[in-house]
C-alpha cells in the first residue's frame, strides 16, 4: 500500500466546496469517484484545506492510499484523463505512509482575494473576482491590514459556526497590490479559521470605501466579536494559492 500526495488545482465555481456534502457535488467527491475508476479501489482522499462553495485553488494538497501499479509520479497524468476540465492534478508523488496534509510540524498557507474595482462589472472576471463599483483607497486598506500581521485571537474574523476551540492564528504576511482596476489581497499564515480570509477582505473593503478608519481594524481584532467586523466577502474572489510544508524543493 502506497500513500500518494496530489497537488490539486480547481475552479470552484460549480462545486459545493471541497468536502463531501449531501446537497451537491464537491471536489472531494469527484476525486474519489475518478480515482475509483482509475484504480478499481474504494478511495477516500484526505484534503489539506476544505475550501468553501465557490472558492478556487491553485495549490490544494490531498493524499490517498492505493495498491495501484501506476507509478506515483504518473498518477497525475492518468487521473487528469478522467477529470473534468475544471479540476487538474498539477503533481503526484509518493510520501511516507503516515504523512498527513493537515498535521505537519510546519504548515504555511497563502490565499489571495481578488477584487475588480471599476464602474462597471467585467463579465470575463465575474467567476474569479468580486466586483466593487465604489472607488477603494488601497493605501488605507494597507494601513488597516497592517494591524492583522502577527499572532492574534482572530475570533472577530471567524464565522460563528466554526468548530475551532482555539481562535488564535498567526499571519506572517499580508499585502495588497493594485494593477489598473484589479486589487489583490494576499495573506500568508500558519492556519485560517472558517471564512477568515473572506471576512478580512470584507472588512478591508469597508476601510477602502471609507466606512471604517484603518485603526478600526485594530479595534475589531481586540473586540473578539464576529459582529464587529465587516461582511463576509463573496467566495468567487478567493483562491488558495499554495501550502508550504517547509520541504526542500526538488
């Protein structure tokens, strides 16, 4: 029995998130079914990040166990022949039998939130960014974002339906870039609470519109109450860019 690690990229628009749900098709379900067709085995993959409905990924990570004779490094090619066009396996490789994508000594995740800031929406961007018609002050957004760097209790930036017992997380970097009408919020940290990045984005959008002063972000953080923060920004703007386990690059 081998454990295979997959680097998974997907357009989440037409899926009810990563994790298997009773009410709609998910990334996990599709991967399990296609792996069963490929290997003839009942496969139950384990994902690193259980992204929400409509959220995208360039670098989610998953593992599964198999006795398939297909070489681990060829599994990506073989599986891509069976997957729909909106799910792609970027890489496959064998890992240790007990390697788990969610439980490692070092884990760093990077997310991006994409905003299209213009007078009119662009139909070609609607699946991968959130449209905001009011002008956003990016410098003020950066000022507000700076308060989030470091280790804090992010209870104010977490969906109240979370199962997390501990809401302390560490943000190692938060950057906001603007190119023409496209604004990108890039956040790297050691872990993220349910809806955390989308609530951060929703809050910073309110800063950018002038509803909040940048210093309000610090007050929201210290309050520890979800009701203090901005709305949860829509899912289509969010992308899981990569997960870094601190491994040497080959």
